[in-house]
C-alpha cells in the first residue's frame, strides 16, 4: 500500500511513485504512434471521407465509461473486503487473547502457547494468501509442534485445530466451563470464516470474460480515437488521444491491481504490517516488556 | 470458471477461450448483414432524408448503457453471492469438523462418520444445484444409510438431519453437553442457510421481463445504428456498427452467463473444485495420510 | 414469477407473455398519436422556428436515465429482499423442524403439531402479505386451535406464540433444557424478523413523491420528443418516438411491478411455490410417506 | 408518508398532494422570470455572440445528474434504513413479548408491566426522534414510575434499564434461569441498538458541504440554461428552462426531505402508525379483548 | 461536522462556512488565469485551427464524472461507516452499563469502576484515532490504574482488558454466572470490533493511485477546457471555465475530506460530541445527579 501525506498539488502532478503511468506507458506509446501515423496520413491525404462522425465515439465512450466504472467499483469492493477481513482478524485476535487472559489468568505458559498460535495463524494465513513459504510463524510455535504444522497442506487451519484442541482439553479437564469455552470458540470460528473469505478473494477474481470484454473494448476505443479526432484536432490529435487513453487505460490497469488485494503490487494490502499489528496486540496482552515497532513504509510503500 | 494468468496484451486481444465472441457471433453477423445492406442501399439511393439524426441514438444509447450497467451489476452480485455462499460452506465445514475433533477426541469412528456426512452434504448440494444425479456422495456415507438418503427428495437437507440426529443422540446419552451441542448446531444451521441461499440463486433469476426489455432495446438499438451512421461513415458503417454491437451484445450475453452461477458454462462457479476443497479440509482434520490433490483447470477451465 | 428457459432470439423478440408491452401500450399509443400530429403539422407548416434544439433533450434524457436507473435499482432491491426473506424462511423452517426431530425424537405427535404450526405460519404470512383470506393453513392446525387463531388480528404472529408457548411448556416440564430451548427460540425469533421485514416491504413503498416526479418527467420528456425529432427525422418521427418511449415507459412500468414483490402480478414472487417448498421440507423431515409435488408454472407463470 | 393506490395516469399528472411542485415553486418562478428576461433581451438585441455553446451545458448537466443521483441514493438509503430500524423494532417488541408470555406464563401482572414498558419505549423513542414532548407513553407506565422516567434525559434508554432491571431481579429471585434471561436480554440489546441507529440518522445528515456544493451547482446550472437555449429555442426558452429546472430542483428538494426520515414532512416515516402497530402486537400477545385500530392515512398522509 | 438548520436559499448561496470554495480557491484562480490567457491569445491571434472539437471534452468529462461519482461514493461510505461505528459504540456502552446495573445491582463501586472504564475507552479511542495525547480519560480511571494504562501502546485495548479481567474475576469469585458473563463479554467483544474497524478506516485510505489518477485527470480536463470553449464562448470563457472547475474540483476536494472521517476538518465526525453522549449515557445509568450538557456546535461546527 502506498502511504503518502496529502501531497501538495505539484507533487500530485509529478510523482511517479504510486502512479499507474509506468504500467500503462507501453499502451500509451502504442496509441501515440498510431495516432501520429493517422495524423500524418491525414495531412498527406486529406480525403473528405476520412473522419468518422462523433456519434460512434460518444456511444462507445459512454458505454465504456459506465462499464469501467462498474468494474472498478467491483474491484475496489474486493480490495476493501480484503482489508475488512484483516481488520476483523486483528479484532478477533485481540478479543481472543483478552478473553484467554481474563478467563485463565493463572496459567501464563498456557496463555503464551495460545497467543503464539494466534500470531502463527496470522503469519500462516499471509503466507498462504501470497503463496510464499515464509518462516515467520516458526518463532511462535513450540519446536515439537513445528514439524507437524509444516507438514500440513492447510497450515493456518491446522493451527486453529490445535488451538481448539487445547481449549477443549481444558474443558475435559474441568478447568474451563462449556460456556466459557463457547466464548473462545466463537472467536476461533470467526477466524476460520476470515480465512475462507480471504481464500475466496484470492482464488476467484471477477470473471475473466468480463475483463476480456472490457480490455478489448478499451483497445478498440483508443485505436479508433485518432480517426475521430484528426479532422478537427489536426496536429493536436496524438496528444489528445494519449490523454484520453491515459484516463481509460489507467482506470483499467488500476482495476487489475485492486483485483488482487493480497498480491505484492504497490496497491495491494500491507499484510506484513497487519501481522505485526497482531503480534503487538498479542504481546502487549501477554504483558511482554518489549514490543516490536509497527512496520513503517519504505520509500512510501508499506508491504 | 476460467483461470488464466494475467495475460500479455496480445493474448488478451486474440484469445477465444473465455471470450464472449463466439456466443454473440450470430447476432453480430445478423447486424453486419443488415448494416451492409443499409450501406449499399444508401450508396445506390442517397436520398437526402435517409439518415436519422444523432439525437435518438444518443438518448437510446445512454439509457441502454445505464440499464445494461445495472443489470450487469445485479448479475455479478448473484454470481458473487454464489461464491460467498460456497466460501461460507468451506468455512463451516472446517469449523464443524474442527470442533468435532476438539470436543469428541476419543471417538475416531464417530468423527469419520460425521466428517463423511459433511462432505456428502457438499456433494449433494452441488448435484442438487446443477440438477445432476451425481454419485460422488456415496463414498462418504455408510452403505446402510445410502439407500435411505437416495430416496429422499431433498437429499442435502436429509444429510444434515442425520448429522443433527446423531449429535443430539450424544446429548441424550450424556456424552455431549447442551452447550457444546449448541456450538455444533450453529454450524449445521448455517449450512441449512447456505443451502436455502443457493436454491434461491438457482430458482429465482432476475425478473424475466427485465431481461426481455433489455434484449429488445439492445436489438432495436443495434438495428437502427446503421441508419444513423451511414450518412457520415459511408463504407465504414458495417464495421463500426459491429464494434458497437459487440460491446452491447457482449455485455448482455455476459449478464446471461453470470445470472446462473451454478450452471456448467465457462463463467459459472467451479463447484467441483469447492467440493474437493471441502474433502481435503475434512480429511486433513481427520488425520488422513493421503489427501486428494486440489482440482486443476483443464484447458484453462475449472469446473 | 415468469419462468422460461433461455429462449432463442426469435422468441425473445416476439413473446408477449412477460412483456411489459401490453401494460405500456396505452401510453405508447398516446405518444404515437401526438407524434403523428406533430409530424403532420410540421409537414403542413414547416416554420423555421418549429424544432427545438437537441440540448434540452440531451440534458433531460440524461437526468431521466440516471434517475430511472436509480429507481429501478431500488425497486429491484425490494423485490430481491422479498425473495431473500422467503429464502430465509425456508431455511428457518427446515432448521427448526430438523432440531425438533433431533432434540425431541421420541414424541411424534409433538413433532407433527410443531411442524404443522411452522407450515401454518408460512400460509398465514402469505395470506397476510397478499391481503387474502386463504384457508390453506387450516389443514395444518388442530381443530381446537383453528378458531382461536382465526380470531387473531395478526395470525402469523399468533401461530408463533403458540409454537413458543408449547416449547416453553416443555422446558417447564423438564423435558427440554434451557439451552436447547434457546436453539429453537432463535429460529422462531428469526421468523418474527422475517415477518416484520416482509410487512415492511409491503407497507412502505418507495416515496410516492419520487415516483410522481419520475412519472411526470418521463411524460414531459416523451411529449416533447417529437418536437425535437420532427425537423431531422421527418416521417420517421412517430416510430422513433415510440421506440424511445417504449424504453423509458417500459422501465418505469417494470419498476412499478417490482416495487410490490408480494402482489399477484406476473413479476411478483411465487409465494405459493415457496409455501409448498416449506410444506415438503417439513413433511419429509416428519417422515411422511407421500410428499406433495413442487408447484409448477402454469403457462410460464409461477404464483 | 403519502399513501395512494396506484393512481391512473391523469391523477398522476395532476395531483398536488405529494408533489414536490409546491416546494420548488419559488425557485421555478425565479428561473422563469430570469429566462423570460433573457428571452426578451435576446429578442431586442440579438447579438451574434450572445448564445453560449452547448458543450459547457452538456458537461455541467452530466456532472450534476451523476452527483444528484448519488445524493438521492444516499438520502433514500437513510430513509430506508430508518424504516428498517422501525421494522426491526416491531419485530423485537413482538419477539420479546412472545418470549415473556412463553417463559413466564403464570404472572399476568408482570407481563403487563413488561409489555407496557415495551410500548412506552416505542412512544419515547418516537418523541425523542421528533423532538416532541409527547405524553402517549404515560398510559403504559405505572404512575409510580412515571415521574422518575419523565425526569430522565434519555427516557427511552431509561425505560429499557427498568425492563432489564426487573428481569434481572427475576433471575436473582430464581424465577428465571440465566439462559432464559439471555434470550430476553438479546431482544433488549437489539432495542438499544435500534435507538442508537435512529439517533445516528437524526443527528448526522449527509455532510452539509455536499448539499451546499450541489445546491450551488444546481442554481448555477439553471441560471445559465436560458443563455444556452435562447438562440435556438426562441420564445419557448422560459418553458423549456422551467421543465428542466423542475427535474433538477425537484430531485434536489426530494433529497432534502428523505434526508430526515423522522421529521414531520409528507415524505417522512409514519412513526405514529409504527407505534400503533407495536401497541397492537403487545396487546394481542397479552390477550387484550379490544385492540385499537391501525392508524389510517388522513387525506392520503400517514403520520 | 457542520450543523446548520435548513438554510434559506440566499444563505445557501452566500455562506462560506462549510463551503469547499476556500479550499479550492487556489486551483480555481490558476484555472481562471489560464483561461484568461487563452481568451486573450485567441482574441489576438484567432487562428482557425485553435479550437479543439467538442468530442474529446465530452468523452473526458463523461469519464471523469463517472469516476468522481464513484470515488465520492466510496469516500462517503467511509465517512458513514465511521459514523455507524461510533453509533454502535454508543449503543454498546449503554447496553453494557445497563446490564451491569441489572445483573450486579448491589455493588455501586463496581458499577462506577466499570462505567468509568467504558467512558475511558471512548476517550482513548478518540485520541488514538486522532493521534492526540488527550487527557480526558484520566478522570474516569482510578489513579492506581492510570499509570499502567498510560504506559500501554494500545491504550483503548488495554482498558478493555481491564474490564474483562475484572468481570472474569467476578466469575471466578462466584458472583457472576458464566452465562451472565457471556452477555457482558459480547458487548466488550463488540467494542474490540469497533476499535479495529475505526483503525481500519483511519489507516487505510482508498488507494493512493486512484486519487492520483483522478486528480491528474481533473487537472488535465480543467486545463484543456478553455481551449474547447474559447471559439464559441469568447470573453465568457474564463467565467464558464471556472464554474465547471468549481464543480469538479469541489467534488474532488470534498472526497478528500470525507476520506478521513476522524480528522479535525470541518466535515469530519464530531468525536468529542459522541464521547460526551457516551459520558451522559453512562452517568445517567449510574444514577448521577448532575449530567454534563451535550456538546453544542461552535460557530456551526461540532467537533
């Protein structure tokens, strides 16, 4: 995620960091070359039937705007739901460790073990979503359990099973009542729900056919633009074409980025920072003396 | 569901797999032929009153874009809700088998029986939604129960009744407390809710009248387009008409596909893959040694 | 609700069943006559100042499209929420009868009595929403209770009170624990919520003023259309005017229908079919030998 | 709330009741006078540079339509959420009195006392939201409690505290188990949530700046309209300007009304009717012989 | 938050308080100067190829309107969610103190301690969200606990841990049953959720890239406007350009403000007033004789 203070206008207009410009530059270049060719050809052979009328452009531009607007809205909703799920995970992890501390105040080792599994779940979920084989979770799990966990296909879910298992053993041992177990079990069930929701966002992008239809329509639109402009705009055609292409391709490309909220692109969600927030919350609840610092953006990017 | 890596621009512009092009090809051809006829007729008899003014096209194109945008949004919401319901089913099945393992750790046969019913529910729900007589569920149910289940009209619900019945018997037998039963019963109630929500999506498409109004308006629009273009576009009329028809008919046809998220079309949801995910989750929770592999797309299509 | 297979293009273009055409025909005729008059008057007295400029039409058409789009979206949401509420009722009735069967397996008469009240609630709610004095509920209630129930002002709520009362009596008698009562009480509370939500949809349409503003703007727009078209479209004016009026009046009329999801119009929800689904679900859970068949559409309409 | 049967077209076009026309009449008159002045001035001094081009109007009209559409959608959502909250209150009051009757069937005086507090809460919430010092609640509260309640700043919340207090006393006295108390407490917690949500709707309108920006843009737009029309529309300018101003100002004014769902305007919610519905529901559950009639609209307006 | 009665039209048109005008004034000035330059240059050198055609403006204006509309909608949703979270906090604090009073009626000191922590949580959350080191919370916490709380990194969460801890100690001491603890624990869990949701709104603005793309497109649009107007509007160009720039820049700037609902800008949420509402609610529930007055707007601004 890109983190910037509200920049002054000059910075806003000149910064490249966070701009979609670099990403769509090849497309803009292609459109520019095409528009230049059309302009020169028109200057050389100004046939009276060359220009297209404005009507098809208005109609196609209108439809394209509405559909791009819809796709962007859908992609933003995905991105924001990813954020909401991780926000919920932060809340659930705090609530769970808080209740553990309140209900089982006498057993610090138990609290540390449970807290460690909560943090490990966050690490494992991030690695799972990003398809990485991170090792950050290992520090939070007792050595004896590490190998078992590493051998599971669905590691975050396995961590939750261990969490439930240990709490249920307390119930069987009479150290925790059914009702209090239920309070904790609800938190863990919510974590399972969060995991499944995140997997859903990662595994199911908006229908490919939709993106395809939009990409193609955007290309067709930008390719035909110079033909519509050249008669009235003359030599300004390439510049104006590129400006319009920037708006449409830019929005299209931004949709592509927001579509994958758990990727590693500049606009993806800073899962590392969220995991750190969870670490801090659990450690502070456990009464740790030293808390790790929150993650800070590097060169305006928080990962 | 079509699964593709983010393709380069060339692939995006040329791929047919996942394109809506084949589906709307007949309509595009019809519009092309019509536009060609109009163009030739106009070339032969260039009556001064032939062309229509641009105003009606702008007005109709505007209205059509907004209404198509709305319908697409509604259809996408249906598709995405279908996905959310199956994501919730994945979460509920994991949470249920996790709690069974935690609360009833001593009885492996019971856990296998309950786990089998969870998986069978997913199989049966998929078959129910797709109107298929699949047999994948049978491997997960004890032979004695198979015939009974096969004879039920609403098989997935019957599977849940058995699940509840066996758990309630544990309560009656004093092996499970009321409160712990409740934790499990909530998961099963959620599954009932998921089933009813999926049935709703399958049985109640957006109002037929709405689709009808849109189809007709789209047809009227595309049929009149060449009359509006021919005066200014001349011989380019058929091509430009087809491009616009591609955008409008394409979006309309895509809405048709997304409208039925549980069908077997290319853009429908990969229920088989979801069922497999549930199988893996249950089997891993049961401690199975061999897990079946996740389903992979075949020729870029996941079913 | 109109039920049709995905029709071929020809059927789509010619069917009247489900079309909004008949409903808006009088308005289209009025607009046609007006446009014809304008066209003839213009042919007779082609005053140079006759035509209106295109700007007001573009502006009004734009605003009208956006507002109609909004209203349609709001009406569709109402319709879909009605469907969701009934889908939830199907789920709640299945969950309730499933839990009754699981928790009170020994008392078949009790299960039948409770199941009968669940079905009766669905019947009574439908009658309540449609303002009908249906008698379908009577078969599901013991004769002794029928008169009492018939004398209540809010019959569905009274049926739920009896349901709660009988279950609470089991608690008082020690046959059902508090906790298990709670599981059942949650289902009944959900049914109360569903009833209130359905009453809300029936009793509170979108603000009348909003519909009024839209109707009037649509009328003004269609009345002025021929004045804007006649100069450029000539004799085609009446036809083109009617096409545009069809799109705008059609969407307006469709909004009127979706606004009342529990009415008896073609596009309203098939409450009878939903009630039958609930009957089947309860009867199968009670182990009935003969299940009534699902309701089928008659002449493509499901009620 | 205005209650009308689906009126025929003539009524729709002529009714003033429920129309926004009276409210925006002064603005329409101002615009009309301005447009008349512009028209006459142009007739007297038809300077060639007088008219504005259409481009700025199209651009501003487009932006204004989209922004008005958004604001209207936001205001409608507020209005509808207000309705949903009161619908939920109706459900909660029925569920609470139903459970009271089921769980505490032997103590009619208690049920009447609790039921009275439920109804009083509805009265007090309505008065609180409308800023009125109504006395309707007094009949539902025992005299001894009236003074205390009247002295509270937040009366509805105080009524709920008494409700909770009496139920908790039953728990302390061993007449109600913890679990059954919880069932009732959930209903009361929901009522607290409903109150806070209604207060939110009343106290926090959409940002004033937003309304301001829209009002000003709408005024600027309507003031400039005649300059854009006069060259092509001639003497029709004032009429056409007023029609457009009617659509834009009308929508703006309607948004103003929907913004405050608990006010006493024609389009506000009929809180009195909702309170009566709650009264009827509670009284019928208490077995009252005479039920008050539902409130009916007076001159098509339900308050 | 700006609080104004519904102002008359004159006030609406002239007020600066709450207007976005001051904020966008520099940008409007820049655009005005540019437009003036273009106008003068065109008057001096009226080259026939100077003006741009209208098509690019229509296309870009259309796209910009739709995208600005979307961004505004997203920002408004953030603002409104912030309000909803604080409304929920008001509800939760009232429900929690109500249940404490009902379930633990005998121990006034305990109720005061718990109530104090609830209010302190609201203070600490506000300070946390605004990044301020407020001291308002200290009055609500016993001196012995103040230092500990001041030393926590996440103070609001620490306050909740103390709340849970004290309640759990009552359970351990047998003064509160498990089930009644659960009722209170649900309220506290909701508060944890509210905190995480507010942190999410504060820490994660809409993607920077999105704002950047919009800002740049808006600038490009406004810079090119005079070139499109000058040929037809002549000397009116600067004025008309500024009007359009006001609408677009104004909406853009308003989005910037709504994006940060917890900031201290004029349109941000009045967190101080919400905290006071919570104070009043808790104090009245505790039976305090003197209640502090609700916060009132100062110069029409409520903070």
